[in-house]
């Protein structure tokens, strides 16, 4: 039989072994926890990104694409560009992601709203949990705004022999005090464009104005700069309307009147329509074709049935040199 002393000694030995096992397990668990906490701290110390500012590309007068290089150093990294007219910058591109790898990647950002013909500073900035890395300052020069011409001829149409003003604006960088010249090509437009006025300088805002007197034919106008590489405006077509003079004469016949007048210039074959204006629309009363003419004008005369109201003469032109036109309103009481 086992003595009581041996039994007590065996139980004490077993308790001691169990205690040592618990202490060992606790120390292993503690070491595992400390090891897990130590890894992020070490990783954080090595995660600061590296950067290099690149060059600006696709530079225009109002926009550009900025480029740079970012190495995230194994941590999730974002980047953006700072830019402005001085090293104080003041502008910032949108924030974008550069990833979390360990290799250098090329990054870029478009910017807009820039001033033409201006020197801009820029640099790349990369940020992650370890902090920010800032690239060196680089510069680029924006382009000029290309010169362009817009013109308008008025009034349009102009009455035969009347005056026209061709005005417009030269837009773009350095548009002030630029010499521009007016050119014209008259119907039938076979002679091409010719200078018809002396050059004039644009104003401080690039505006200009050319008066044209005594216009008798439908004319194409354009304005051209005198630079070595000319800037040419769009073509403005100025129509010339025939001049219609109309009158009412009495006749010895009740409810009839004679409507007569002249059309300038004198052209055979013009169609004359005598209209009664009803509710804003012309109703044909009579018509004729112009045949008789003198040196400057063609004449017409028709006896037509009339009632109280307003009448007008419409002269229809189809030769292309001028356009159709109305005479003044004629009131018959």
C-alpha cells in the first residue's frame, strides 16, 4: 500500500508541474501579443514615400498636365500637385491614389483655368500614414491665346447706295494695336478679295470699325491681319436691297387708284407685286414686270381696285446683284 506521505508528495509535484505549464503558456501568449504590436511600428517607420517632380505636358494657354514620380514604400499613398504663379503656389490638383507598392510609379494630374503666357511653379506631394514627402519645384510657361477675328456688317441689308459699317474684334494674346485691313469681293465674286481701305490699328480691347460708303452690289467682306502669318476672319455677306419709291394717284373711276413709283437701280425683269396688308399679311392685288427704265431707275404704274386700308409694293429681284425690298406703306382712306 502507498503511504500517505508518498501520496501527498505526488500531489504536490503534480500541482507544481501544472503551475509551471500555465506560466509558460502565459509568457508565450504575451510574447505573441508584443510581437504583433511591434510589426506595425516597424513597418510605419519604413513607410515614408519618396517623390520626384516631373515635367508639365500638353501645355496650352489655359491648361496643362502635371507629372511626377511616387514610390509608396509599401504603404497606401495618395498624391496631389501644388501649382501657382509663385513658389507660394495657391492652387492644388485633385487628390489621387498612388497605391501601396514598393516600386516607383508615374503619376499625373490635369489642371485648368491658367493664365496665358505666364510662368507657373509646381511640385508633387505624396502622403501616407508615415507623413508627407514633397518634390522639388519645377516650372512651365503657358502658351499665347491664338489670335482670331470676328466681324459683323450692318445694317444688313443696306438700301442701294447706302453706307455700311464692318466692325469686329481681334481676340487673343497681344491683340491690341495690331494692324488689320478690310477686304471685299463684290457680286458676281469672280475677282476675289481686294483691299478696299487703309489698315487701321485695333484698340486696347482689340476692336476695330471700317465704314463703307455707297454700296451698290451684294458684297462679301472679310478682315485680315497684316502679320507675316495672316489671321483671316470669316466672310460676312452684305446684301444690297433695291430702293423702292411708291405713291398713290387718283383716277376717274370709283374704287380704283393708280399705284406707281420707281425702283433703283434700273434692271429689266424685276417683278412688282401690289399687296393689301390684311392682319399683318400681304394679299396680292395686282402685279407687273418692270420693262421701262431710264439711266438710273425702272418705273412701274398700275391702276388697281382698292378699298380702305394699307397697301405696299414688293419688288422681287432674282439677279443676285441685289435683293428684294418693299416700298413704304400706302394708306388709302
